[in-house]
């Protein structure tokens, strides 16, 4: 049995930031468990730039952004194990893991930070009809093949889904000489960042078909054609609107799902909208001493926000070990409504040491000239104006906790409200 | 010249090949595809039926009941997952209860053991997720579930261990009668064989017609399925049928041997033997059906959908006979449901027919019925796991995150006889890519392992068939860096 103060599961941007922050807060014995062959997670395959604008005030590529954290982690002497798979986490913070050199590992931790990230939704999950040839793959898998392994995955490509990875890959594959024929998006708006629509599609004249989906895949050995069609307001394909593209590849960028199999093994309560653990402002899950951060909690659009959130998880885990988190505080639940799909954290404990909390949320549609309103017991705690909000871009609001203790309500709502003229 | 050539390496052909490998015969197993079990065997309901469906006196009835009996032993010898979980034919009204009664009586006539008719209460006790509308069911305890392609692959491996030869990617283009047998053109090879056993499934009529007059026609029938994540795998404990109608046995809800949930199939006549596409209508109709049978089910948990084509014929019963026009040419055709169940009994039956043609076949003294079990790392105890990693560190490296499959297991299935050569071949044998992410994370790693073990370039690693390439070449950047 090995003993650590903190075990961080996942060495991507979330895990790295959490581990570093925990060390900065005085925790010595920290172990990061990473299942891949290197630290950095998915950032390593994101070779485009645009990372770090908020935190470092400069435009970095994914690997550059990761490298800053990896270097800091190594300089601090934080232990990590690569090519190591965590198989189970218990409520008592016992971790079972394995790798080639140590064999089976049993680790007891005082606190655990889970940071396994997310995985891509697949063809099966959205049930696209047609044959099952080679050449249908998720955008992230394609990204790994192209950027890490150095291999091309097709020549004539249709992309379903306008999530950020799909958009980034449309540009990347075009630059590699492929012909990206179309991007189809089920929703009437793109799920990606506006800057990616402009820089990855418009700049390369790649058509974006909104309110469209794939209705057929043809080809026995390899994809030979993909048919898209317009959908009605209930997302049903409209007959007669089909467009057939002769192509050899269909890339899917149809959503990301927090990867919470380990969280389930620990009995951590998951949220029905995000698919990730329910956390409080310390990023602590429903299981005491188990913290969570990054895309395992909810899918972020910018890694900078992952870093911020993960630092909070790291410092909170440190506080927890030092016995500085007050127990038996009053808990307030946070919920999204009227256009706000969810709010993270899902709970706030009225701990005397916390003054402000940053709320992260996503809206359910595109709204123009609105206010995001935080309400408790019918009373407005805070409101912020927004000219334009979209589901593809996360919104954040900072609230002052001192205002809360006055009320008696144990629920806070965040909602979209019309901006009065 | 071979003594016997078996055309078609599906469940029927591999059972027959393995059965033939008990004797001192030279046997060749050929298939047009790039792997064993790549036709109907890889896309069906995976049910070992009890035997109450087929009419009394038919080959189907006889071989179903006998096949069911034989399953336990062969699966034990070959270490293939098989679970006798029982089946329910559920009735939702009085009329359907009458059908249940008829099936029960037919089962008795066919010699099916351990059947009983359950009332509503007993059905719901056994299956508490079924709709409250259920009024009763036929419970057949001998029904089971199996891994169909795993079984066919295991049979082929065992047959090869016992001297059978295998030839893949060799579609039979022509068969000529020669002095003491047949000359077969398969792919670019000419093969001579005294006896031919035609187990070509969907294409068995085409093979027959190369030598004989067209005495039967295969009518492909499409069945679509939804496969669900393991999180809902325990929604039923048994194989749950609806009452059969003219369209067939209807949509079935069942767990798989690996703990997933499988719902299907639809039943639709199609014109082409290559209609392996799923349809929006088909997948939707499966869902609608399920909603009536179960209290509730979330379709969010579907991880993949697939289509299988059944090799139906007009006369309905199996055709298992020596051609009247061509001595030594045996047809094993029209093997639709319960073909998987009947397969071991079909093999027994065919051997008896062959023995009439070749006299005094001698038993092979050194026939080994056992196959080295596949290693399922996650099923080992912690002590065994640690030992195995110490012995071979490749078992310490998890390649498939969802199913927790190690590199050691993947290498093992590549290195075996009739081993995996493709991404799907590895998936069918060791299951990486069968989980929630459907290979999103592990496909590049598995391809790397296949390329390394087979000493080929990674761009030559196929998804499944010979032309199902995954990579189209190196990136510009990669070329520049070189």
C-alpha cells in the first residue's frame, strides 16, 4: 500500500493545475496518475493556437500551454506515473491502479482530485443510419491521428457537428490538402466558438449547413458517400432536402461527455445535465475528500477556465487536508432556469472563509441583448448584461457571498431575462 | 487434392471444419472475407434457442433441440462465453396467451426440456422491468446466449490446431467437376478437392449454381439491432421475446454474454445480399417496440447499431443434403434462425452424410478438443494480475479504457491461429473498442500494435475487409520532419 496526501487522477490541464496549486498550498506528497504515455492530455494534440489568452495574455498552442504546467510540475518535484490506469476509487479514497512496471498499485490518499476529462459522443450514440465502413471517426480521434501520429485520415471529408474540435479539424485537414466539403450542424446555431467559425470555416470557404444532419452513410469497405438533410424544429429530417456528397470520410464532432466511470465507482453523485459530479464551490464532490475539476465536471470551451477551476480544486484539497474546510455549514443549491442549462458549482457552502464565488454556466440557445440574473428567494443578487450569448460559449458571473447570508432561501437561480429598453 | 473443402467460415462452416478435424482427412476452410465469421455470424441475436419454434418433424426442430444440448460442452472445451439464462415468450393479451400455449405444446413434441407457462405475477417476479401489461409467458430454462463470432473464431482456431487449413480473402468464382472431385477457383488460387461442403450462407445458392441446377434461392432478410451500454445490461435477466407473428419471432430484448443489452432485430426482405445498412425506420421501429414491452428504457445508452442479413429460403426448413446431381457436393443452406443454435448438431449431421460418401474414415488419435483460453485480464484475481504483469509487462498496459483491455490480451489474439489481422478482428476477439467510446481513444494504439506484431506499415492496417483502409497516408508535416 502506498500513502499520499493527494492523488490526482488525470495528467491533463486540469490535473496538472490542481496538483501544482495543491503544492503551492503546502502539500508535499502528491501523485499524478496519467493513463497516456505523456502528460498534457488532449492539449498535446491541439497544435493550433489560441490557448492561454486569459491566463498568460499570449496565444499559445495546446502543447505550449501544457508544457508550461508540465515544467512547473517537474520543477516542483511532484511525482507522476505515466501509462498508468486508475481502475477504482473508493469512498474511503483508496485507489487501485496498474501499469507495466509497478504491476498493481494500491494507494491510500487523504484527498483525491479526479480530472479524467471527457470523451467524444460516437456514431452509435446518435444513431446515424447507413453502412458501417471505415472512414467514420470522431474529430478527436482524427486529430490524434493527424497531429500526434502524423497520418492523414481521408481526402474528401464531410463533418457532422460544429463543435470546436470539428471546426478546428476542418481547417487542419484543409491545410493538409484534404477537401472538406461541408460541415452539417443539427442545431440552428453552431456549438463552437465564434472565432472558430470565422477562422476555420469562413476563411476557407467551407460551407456550414445549420439545421442539417446526416441521414445516410454509403460504402462497404470505405465511406463512399454521405447524405445530409435539413431537419424540422423537432430535429426530424425533411424529405426532399437531401444533399449527397461523394466522399471518403465522415468526421463526427457531436458532443463531449464527461468521463465518470471512476466517479461512479466511488459513489459520487452526478448531475443529470452536465453528466459530471455535483460539486460545491470548493470543487468537492458528494464524497468527502474527493474533488473534481476540468472537463470531468462539465465541458469547457477554453482551457484557461479549466485551469482556473482546477486551481480551486487543488487549493481546496490542500485546505481539506489541513482541516481548514468548515463542516456542517449551511448549503445553498444553485440551479439554472429560463434559458440557463446548468450552473457550476451546483452547491455553495456558506463557509466563513469564502467571500466570492465564480459561477460558470451555459445557456440553452442564442439570446441577444439580455441579462443573466442571479436570484435568491425572489431577490436579485446580481445581474449582468450580455449583448450576445450562445450555447457554445460558457458564461461566468462572480457573486459576493456576503449578500447571501442575509436571505433565508436555500436555493439560488440563474436565468436569462430580457434587457429592458 | 484435399479430401474436403468447406466453403464459408461462418458458424456452420467452422463447426463442420472442427468436427472434420477429428478425423484423418485433409480439410480446407475457405472464405471470401478477411476474417472468420464476417457474414451473418457477426450480426445476429446470439441466442441459443430452446427449440419450441420450429414445427415438429422438421430438421430445424430436431437440430435445434440437439444443438442446444451440445452447447455446454463445446463452449467449455473452447472457452467461449455461453450462459444458459433461459427465455421468455411474453404474452400481452388473451390471444397471445393461446400462442404461448401452442408453443409450449410444440416444445413438448420437439422434446424441449424444462419449460413452463408463467402467470403475470411470476413473469414480473422474474423480470421486474417488463411492462405491467404483460399477462403471462412461456419460460424455457434451456435457452441461452453465446458470443457467436467468438465461438466461430474459437472453432476455426481449434480446427487449425488440429490440422485444418484456412484460406481467407478467397471468393469462390468457379467450380468444375474433375475426375475424382472438384476444381475450385477461389481468389487467384486453384484448389482440388474430393468433397465440397457448401456453407456459404447468403451466397450458398450462388455456390450451388456453379455446379448444380438452381434448386433453391437465398432471400436475404434484413435484421437491425441496437446495442446498449453495460449500464443497462441488467434491465432483463433472460431472453425476452414477444409472441411470434407472421413476421417472425419479433423484436427480442436480451443481455449479451458481455453484459450489454441487445435489442432487435427487425425483419425485412431486401433485394441485395449486401444491404448491410441500418435505416432510420428500422432503428425507430425497434425503439417503439421496446417501449411497449418494457416499463422504461433510455435510448441515450445505445452505443452502436448494426444490420445482419438472414439467409432465408422459400421452403423454410434447412437444406442439408448431398446434391442429387453431384456426388460429394453437400449443400448446407437456408440456415436462418435457429441456425446458430443448430450449428453443432448440423456439424454432427453433415459428418454422418460425409461418412456415407467416404468409407472407413479413421479417427485422429491426437485430436485435441481444447483451446487455450483467451486471457481476460480484468477477470483475474489481484494476485494473478500482479503475477501476470510481472511475467509479461504488456498485461500492465491498458489500451482500451472503457473495457479495460490490456496490450497483452491484444497481442495474444493477434498471435493465435486464425488470429486477428484487423482493427475489427481484434475488437471481435479481445473487445477493445466495444465500449462507450467505440474505439475513439484506443483505435490508434490498437493499430500500432497490429502493425508491430504483423510487421506491416500502420497504413496497411484495415478496419475489417481487405479494402477498408483507415489511414490515407502521412501528413505533410510528418514528411517534412522526416
